[in-house]
C-alpha cells in the first residue's frame, strides 16, 4: 500500500470514498468470493438444518410443545421430570446401555478375531472378507429386522435348530429377559465393517516386526499382546468410538422387532425409540427435545472419555519422533 | 572330522521341506474349513429367507432346509399386490428418493469438499472445524425442529424433507471422504490449469471431478444404500400409503398380515434387499475400500 493511514479523519475519508470502498470490496471478493460460493449449499444447510435446529431443540427442551399450540416456556420442568419421575426414561437408558455394553465389545472381539484369521496370507481373502462384510451392508434394513423377528419367534428357525439338539426354546422375542439379546446378536452379526477396518489396520503393521519377534522366540500370544495390540490401538480406538456412537443411535431394528412398542414390557425400549414415541406418537415435542439433548450430552461424554483416555493407550506411530 | 554325505543331506532337507509343506497345507485346510463353516453360518439366515420366499406357506415352518421341494413363485406375485397399493409404487418412490439423494450428495458434498481442499478464504478452518463437529452430532438433536420446520412449510408427506437436505450437504461424512481424496490429487494440475486461465469452477468441473471417480462412486454407493435402507426419515415424513418407500411398506406388511403371510413377506423382503445386493456384487471392492478408507485416513 502506498499511503499509511493514521489519522481518524483519513480513516473516515477512506471509508467515505466510494471508489476506495468499492476496490476493497472487490479485493475481498476476489480473495474469498469463490470459496464462499462453493461453500454456499453447505452454509445454508449448516445454519438452516443443523445449527439452527440444534439450538431450537435446546430451546424446545425448556418448553411444553405439542405442535398445535405455541411452545410454552416451563423452565427446567422437563429435566426435573426426566430425572426424578420418568421411569421409562431410566428404562430406556438401561436398555440402551445394556445394548451398548454387550454389542460393542462382542462385535469388536469377533471382528478382530476374524480379521487376524484372514490377515495371515490365506488364499481367497477377498471372498471371505466380502462374505463376512455382506451382513453389515444389509443389516440396517427393515427386511433383515423382519427376518430376525421370524428367526427368534416361537416356531422360528432358531428354536427348530435347538430342537434338533433336544432343547425346547422360548418365544425369545416375547420374553423380557431375552428380547434385547436377540438384538445384540443382530448387532454382532454385523461385525463385518469393523473387521474390514481391522484388516486394513493389520496390513499396515510391518511383517518384519513379527519376524524379529519370532526369531527372539516370542510366542504367538506374546506377539499379539506386544506387537499387534499396540500397533492396532488407533484402529481399535476408531472402531470403538464409531461403534459406540452407532449403537447409541440404533433405532430401526428395535422398532421393527418390537412392532414400535419397545416391548415386551419395555425390554427393548431403546432410547431413540422412546424419543420417537414421545415426539411422534404422544406429540410431546418439548420433552422429546429434552431427551435429544440429554442423548447428545451422553454421546458427547462417551466420545470425550474415549479421546481423553486415548493418549494412555493409543499409540500413534508418527508421534514417536 | 566327519563329513556328511551331500546326497543324504539333500534328501533330508527335501524331506523336512515336504513335511513343513504338508503341515502348512493341513493348517490352511483347517483354517479354510473353519472359515467356510463360519461364513455359511453367518449367511444361513439370508439363504433361508430367500429359500422361504419360494416355499408355500405350509413348508416354511416345517422345513428349515434351504431347498424348496418345488419352486413356487406365487409368493412374489401375491406379495407384490398384498397391500392397498402395489409394490410398483413403493419401489418407484424408493428409487426416486435414493436417486435424488445420490445426485444431491454428490453435487453438494463435492462442492463443499473442493472449497475446503483447494480454495483459500477467510475463516476456512473455522468452518472446517464446524463441519467436522457435525460428524459426531446425533441426528436426534435436529429431529424435532426439522420436523416443525418442514411441517410449517407444508413439506410433510412429500419427498422433499428426505431429498432437499441432501442438496445442502448435510452429510458431513461424504464431505470428509472427498476432502481427503481431493487433497491427495497433485496441486500442479490446478496450477497448470490456472496458467491456462481456468477459474475455480473450471478446475473443479474439468480437473478435480474427473480425477475423483473412485471417491465419487464410493459416496454414490453409500448414499444410495443408506437412503434405500433409511426407515426413520420416511416413517416420520411420509404418511400416505401412496408415498411409502419399500421399508415402510414392509413394516405395513408386517402390521397388516401379522403372522399369516411369511412367504409373501419374505419375497418382498428379498426384493427389497436386491438393489443393495446388486451394488455389492458389482462394487464390492469400492465399498470395502471405502469402509477401510474412512478409518485409515484420519
């Protein structure tokens, strides 16, 4: 720039000069315009469909709102009711946590075991990988949930197979002690996608590490504990976070298997299912927003715990230097 | 000093090698046997469903075998027309919604990703961080206000609430995937194009997009499958049976026929899985690489 402007009057003058302002605007446009034009759809979506609704949801969580009459501010009443009186909220939490705590570790263990089995230079890896992955791809559909309903029905396939070994099975889906675990099995059945991710991670572990270890006489178990697990920690971490969040968000399967009720006697009342019922069956939109925000906080806490503890157990190769 | 007969040494070595090879072969065979049994067990429910869709009702529950005594196509014919509307309409609706979602996601997410990966503008990193933040956001938080919004502009019971957001790049996962890919393309191409007088739009349209077919295909496949399988969205926004998607129709099928028409239900379920399965058959590599890529590049 040729002149250095220090005087307030000069600043005013500059601002007042339309030619100058126009030039500046043009320069700003040249530097930023293209970027913001490309970003425009996302910006509209972000403000209109993500940020706006998220904040609106926070507001609604402090109101009573049934869609027909305007939202009515009731302060913390929703939250107080939720934590002190609402039995179904606690039931939904219990169901969801049980589901997460069973399905996520089981799924990851099966995924890792099969990934290890497939990793060691076996023929036709691609075929097995594809076959094991297929349920992950189809599993989210209503069709599979419908199938699950049949598999675990009283005359279903599972009981017929059990009958072969002389065991009289239950009506699993109608038994409050077992219904949830049929959904856990459905989740574990979809171990394919973490398995694929584990396989990709295992590929990146240099084989000379194993060779060196076996030269030194390290057993397979020891190699697994000392080499595989530490080097795979970032991938395990990623899978853990991803699968946990996914499990918290599970909805379709519980809805179909229980016919939308979360039954028997709320044994499969997933958190998301309860939220759906409150919002779209009982039209308690304000309370549903409260549920949504509490879920956001819970998922946030879980993610934060995972990230905060990760530095103690996740080993990133490039951070060594 | 005792010298070994070289001939004996050679035979001993060959024998040891043969033994090792035999041991390895045996181990590989055991492994393959386990894997084959495991994959069959995994896929048995699917096979069984497909097989049952060809069986008459009486045979489904009396026989857990996979081979129908006679192939019976009537489940397909009857199932197709079992509800008040035929599945022609449901499949059309599903295809329209999924197709438009694919187009929307590809356009909007690639534009956004190009801005983040290649263009320079103020507050870019601020927006980028916000975008990454939305990756973690559970959709439930926006569910109620979005519904209120779409209800107030009269979009409920149309496909608009299911499709329009895709044109506004709400699915941050695809943006993320594309940003990673675009960053890997050589910058020299942009420079050269700029020398030749190309603006950002031409660079995006003529250089970046044509070079990005793998990531675009991956994004297209996943957005198709996810939209095809989506249940909550249609459940909330589509009320009239003429607007139903296939998953909603299947649910209505379960509700209306109860436990009486499993064969027809399985026939329609099988058909509903078919598009996803076809995608899997043809793009298996892309899909699996996409899954692995989503994790490896973080």
